[in-house]
C-alpha cells in the first residue's frame, strides 16, 4: 500500500488512499487536502487517466484571475494615496507661461477700440473716407495643413504625451490599460498599446509589407491582463487579439565581430547587420466577457 509520511498529514485533514496492485495494472491515487501539501500522485499512470487529462486540456481555453477588489483596496491604502501624489508632479505643466503684461495689453486694446468707435467713423478731416486694405496671408492655409498631419510619435518611436502626463508617469503613477505576452518570430514579447517592436525580418515580405496590419490571436497570445483581470493561456488565450502594423523594414545597427590570434600576426574584423521589421502595436483586446469597462489610462484621467 502507498501511504503518505505522518509529518505531511495534519490533524483533521481528510485523506483518501487506494492500493496499487501491480498484478492488475491499477494505479494508486493519494489525495490530501492539507493546506501546506496538496497533491495527487500515482506511481504508475493508467491509460484511462492520461486520456482523461488530454480531453480536459482540449476543452481548456485559459485561466482567468479576477483581482479587481485587491487593486481597489491597494489604491485605497496608504501606498495608493502615495501614488496619487505623483499626479502633482505634472499638474499645471501644460498651462501657458504666465505673462504679467497680458491683462494690461488686453485693457489697452479695449480702450483703443473704444476711442476709434467714438471718432468720425473712419472719415478724414475733409470728409473723405479712408480706403480699407485687406491683406491675404497664406500662413493660415499652411497652419491648417500642418494640423491635419500632426505626428503621433517622436523620433525615438515613443508616443507623444503631454508634459504633465510624462512627469506623472515618471514619478510612478500607474498607466493602466491592457498588456499582453505574445509569441512572434520565435520570441516572446510583452506589449501594450503604442509599443514599437523590433523583430527579425518577417517573411514573406509580400504579406508583411510596410503599412499592412495583422491580428495576432489564438495560441500566439500567451497572456492578457490589466489592473483588474489576468487571463493565462492554456497554452493560448482564446478570444484575445493584438493588432500590429508594419512600420518599417530595415537593417539593425552594425555588430562588430573581431577575432585576434596573439603572436600570429592574425586578426579579423567583420561587420554584421541583421534585417529587422518594426511593428507598431495598435490595440490589445481581451476576450469577450473578460474585458473590464474603462480599464485604460483614459478612464482614470491622469491629468485630472
């Protein structure tokens, strides 16, 4: 018979034991509900048990963990109140600089307009009306065109954020939003919205061309989570999706390969530049029924 050691069993701990009979090819199952030791062990697994485990794995999609209450309690604690102070780092940084003469100039402009209105209505001393000239400026049209094509990212690839938001995040304020762990081109990447991925060149190029958008889903999405829920894939999270766009196909910086054999007058220096693809993460979506409303930074209003 197979028995657990006495030191692993606590008082009032329900246990079940079955005898292993090698002649009949039956395996013994030992189960304990001890909080410090909980397992199901078998010296020899029968075919029925392995088939049952395989069937359950096929029907499993992902494991969902709801930790919204723990997050709200943590934000309401002293540590959460301390994080709220990070908002003060960026408060008022987006306002225009204070000009002490602005109010004075506004009053002067109003007084000048009142004086002109009290005059002769634009007529000279001889009663001849003055001509009005209209100037046409092309700067307004140029400014409108510039407004239509405002950049979304800086030269480093990071999204353009207001100064107040950047200072608050740098001070430690949680950004929130969904993030995912994806499997792409033989590597795992932890991504969130607006991230820039540098991966090995994806082929075929006709499919992964510049400007094309792709949706990563199925077994390639290993984990999706936010501050309220976490979905762990078995092996992938069914229903979760990550949208990416190909921004550029180029070569990485030069990697110098130098080899020297001392006292042999032998040295070799080569350079290598791998071909890479730049991917921009457009959106990270959780499975239907698991998505939490307003789970991103926009709902928390970081600059409020």
